[in-house]
């Protein structure tokens, strides 16, 4: 083969590049109460850091409508506690798991 033949052959060869990028996002929330007390921990979760919050706070944190939280409580799909006064707190970890199951997010 001559140099001209090599150049002609090089023109016919296509190079492809493939680049993969992975993005990982971590969110951090600081939760403060008016009384300065720490949020309750969920006794039903195996993880020791599963916090329990009122439904309106949990809705903001998990991007779930409050109405959906009450539906999940009624069906027993999430962990919750109800105080004798009638106030409700829900487990944020089980709420996120239920949300991901409903929406298909992994």
C-alpha cells in the first residue's frame, strides 16, 4: 500500500467517542421546632435516624401533597403516631419510600 492508499483508508474510518456522566445529589435539611426540642424518632423504622414530623412539615420536606399523606396514613402505608390531643406525626422515611413506590422512583 502506498501513502495515498493509507490516507484514503483513513478517510473512511470513523471515530466515535462516548462520554458518561453521573450526577449525585445530596440534600440536607435543618429542622427546628419552636420549642427547641428535637423531632421524634420513628420506633417502627430499623434506621435510627428516621424522624417524625407533622403532615404539613413532612409535605414540604418530601414534596408530597398533604392530602396524599393523610391518604397514606388511612391506608397504613406509612408509619405514624397520633397523640391523645389528636395531633398527628408521620415518619418521613416511610413517607419517602411510599412516595417512591407510588411514583416509580428508585
